[in-house]
């Protein structure tokens, strides 16, 4: 899956497709840049840089992709990106580019929801795969007066109970990833629901525990009309991470990630799931296909 640098380009801001009776909107809610070595763990740079080249600071570009799902009864948002609350130093360190070009919206995610034809008030369900700042930062936003407010006022937010508890027991190893302004105001507003294990959130949309990146990480399954899509989140952060041993240095339990990936990719190839990537900077979705001993992506 090596990519020719001359052919690399950012995907469209909003990509839409059908899945059975549902409509999926992949929202390119911005980009960030993280250290390539950290993103690929024990994989040597001469291998990973063929897939996602690094900049002069050894950082690789990463998407902040969210998935908006229209069902017959609900508008469901999977992940909320990074949000607008962090300062300029933070944004420089992490190479964040997610500002809205329209002053009516606090960040690019909100702007793209509008471009897809909806308002923040229309979102009835938000699913957080986990509570790291680049996946749940848009749960809330900082308004013009500097106050932190819930981004989707009519939504019920969902996350694993264990992830909520883990976020409140951080250590020196994990604390930088968990910023309370991203999730505590949602709980205080009475909008956060804690789930336990693999459960259906609304008809056709369920969560599936895929631990390893953090102990209570979850991916999201969307099913309709005999078709299945899987929003991977950080169990497979980019499609360059499809090989089983290509695991992030950020993962707190990398050998658990390995088994989560193995089980997920087996089902994805056997049942022909559409895989949706959070962080791949070039490709929103594709199908996993067996390729010898490994898995390749069919876009």
C-alpha cells in the first residue's frame, strides 16, 4: 500500500454514500500532525515513510474524520474531532488545522455538518469511541465569551463506562490525552450515557469493544440492508496500519491491540465490512480483502 507522494491529496470535505437504508457522510473535520515514529511504534521509518511521508519535524499528517449517519429516525454523529478550545502552542505542537472558514461555526466539524444539510441541534446521538482529545474534543466548544458549552445540545452522548473511569485515573503516561473540558461538561449537562460492553445504541448502530489503544476503546458498527460499516477509530488509525504488527507507540496495551485487530479484520474480510478510518489522511473508507497472509484495502 505504498503511495506515490505525487498522487497524494486531501480528500473532499464531505463524502456521502448509501449503506442499505442509511446515508453515511464522512466529514473531513481537519488535520493534525503527530510524530511518525510514535504513530508506527516498532516499525522502522524506511518502511512507514513510504506510506505516509513525514515533515521536517518527523510528523505525519493525520485526518480528524468524523462520520455522520442518517437513519430513518436519528441523526448519529460518530466522534467529534478536536474542537476549538486549545491554545496556539497546543495547536502548533500537534499541527492542528481544523478552524472553520465561516465565523458562524466554532470549528470545521460544525461547518461541515451544515454543508451536509444539518444543524448541530439536529444531532440526536453522539458516540465517542474514547475520550482522547483528538476524538472527543468537539464534544464541547469555547464560545465567544470564553465559556465551554456542549456542542450538540439535543444529543445523548455515549462512551464506555470503563473509558470514563479510565479518564479519571490518568497517570504520567496517559494524562496528556485526556482533557476534562472535552467530557466533564457533557456529564454535568446530563447528556452523557455510560455503556457497558458491546451494545446497540440505536437500531442498526452498535458499539464493539476493541481494546488496546486504551483499555476500553470501542469501534462502531453500522448495519442496514445486509451491509455493515465499521468505524475503526484507533484500533487501526490509518489504512497504513492494516498489517497486524503495525501498532502505535501510543497504545497502552499493544499486544491487546494486536488481538483486537486480528479479530476485527477476520470479521471484516469474512463479512465484507466497509471500513471507515478516523485518521487516514488520504482515504475515508474501503473494504478489507485478504491478500496472502495479510489484508489489503479495496477503495
